[in-house]
C-alpha cells in the first residue's frame, strides 16, 4: 500500500493522543479536527480510513461515528 501521503500528514510529530480522545464526546475531537482541516492529504487519509474501516480515532477530520455515517450512506445508495 502506498503510504507516501503520510509524509505530508499535518499530524506528523503531533501527540497521537490528540487523535484518539478518550471521551466519547464528539467535542473532544475538535483539536484533532482543526489540524486535519489544514492537512494537505486530508482526502486520501479519509479514504484510507474508510477503506480499512478504522474503528478508532480521528482520520481525515472525521470521528469514528462520522465515518460510520458515511459508510452507512454509501451502503444505502449502493
Ligand atoms: S487528515 Fe488529519 S489524521 Fe489524516 S493525515 Fe492529515 S492531519 Fe493526520
């Protein structure tokens, strides 16, 4: 798998705990989302997480719950 995009990730070197908030509260993900919003590889990161059904953490600016919603919508429209 091509992981070159990770080299441009804005989260490189950032404390991973920010991307894996312990709280279920969606607002706990705001700090991670702010970083993702300015990330040059946001789309590919999100695609990667959706393809792998990543269960935890913020990927591509979306929480696990938000990614599940996208996957559900895709299944319904398939
Ligand atoms: S979108 Fe967010 S989680 Fe994905 S590489 Fe960029 S900063 Fe990291």
